C-alpha cells in the first residue's frame, strides 16, 4: 500500500486493482468493481477529470502524490472505509455531491427516474417538491436542477445531515429554490407538494448485522427502521396523502423490504418501478390511491 518511486498512472491503477481484489473489498458505494474503485480514488485525489482521454494513463504519478494516496489506500483496505468518504465526494445523477460520515453515500436508482423527468409518473411538471429523509440532499437537488421552476424542500431529522445538505444546496447554486428543513418525517412540514420523493431508513436489524464492513461507516440513523424495516415507510405512507396536492404523487424507495411491504399491504396498489440500469424496491402511489388506501394503512 506504499510506493517509493514514481509510477505511470496505468501501472498504479493495475497495482491497486490487484490489491483491492486480494483484500476482497465490497463495492456498492459508487462503483461495482476494483478497477472503477481504483480510478475513483486516484482520479479524485489527483484532480484528474473522469472524462480525461486514454492518454492520461501515461501520466507519471509523482512520489509526493503517492505519499498522499498511501494513507487513503490503507483506510480503504484495512478499515474498509468507502472511497466516497475518503475523498469527500460522491456522484449521483451525473452530479457531484459533498459527502462524509454524516450521511449515507448516494446510490439510489431514483437517479434514473430523475434523468427521465419522472416520465409518465407525474401529470405535469411539479412546482413544489419534497425530498423526505434527504441526507446529503442529492435526490432533491438533482430533481430541482431538472425542474427549474420548482421549489424544493430537503427534510431530515438529523442536524448533521442538514448541514451537509445546505453545503450541497450552495454548491449547486440553489439557494433561491431549495431549503433544508429539520423535521421528524412529515411533522414539521407544510404541503401540499406535487411530488414527494423519499429514500427513508428501511433496513432491518437482521440485515444490518449481515452488511459488509463498508456499511459500518455509514450513519445507522439513515439505515435502520424497526418492524423488520417497515416502521418508517409505513409511517410515511399513513400520512403522505395529507401533504400531497390533488394530482400529487409519492415515490419511495424501500429496497429489499419491498416484498415484506407488499405482503403487509396486499390491498394497496403499489406500482413497482423497473430500472434499465439496475435497482429495485421503488414504488409510486398517487395522492388519490393513498387516500383510498387509508383504511388498509391504518
């Protein structure tokens, strides 16, 4: 994990890739293989654009640069710290976001829906949007950038997360349209919203106990939900109708808890969405459907 001499970038990446493979790291916080993980770390630390052409691979990495990389590599391999936390940046929906251990690392399939402007899921461009359980703010901010007329609220119970969300609001120049708000789910918010997006905590304790070591660096507050992962999603479902406009929609991610949620609420007409680039466990319900389902949700 330490290098004593200058080395071409391509050779360095190959060596890191081999080390990552030997260490049997887990990938899932921005990459899914050791090569991309090595590129993510090295390019971020050295300030190399991810769009650079192949000639960049001949670039010589200096001994000073290697010295900067060495402690980060040790943290990645020995402590299993995700690269996003090491470089303080993650990418979501093609956009960079400042992240650290105060928030989950962005990785939601919702990015694909945002890129499509929620095609066929919303009747009209939303003018008021809520990103509930916002964390870094990535979902709400990316959505705001795709709907330039919309006002967006980023809500979270965590003061630490909201501080980071505000940093990202300012990073993307959205101070006039996006606002970070402290709220225990919907309690401190005021609708109606045309679109509520939520990636809430939905992981059961049993699942958390089995997660790879990389997840131990993420805040448990952003992952854990009681009732086998369903407590927080159910609370949102019970109350969301009161915060939606007449033609508003709720789009929520529940990940691997989707089967348990469907079994728990067999009479609720969840529209489970499919993704070209992978991902599952995201549903849509209209305000009308939520209101009609109140008896089942009670």
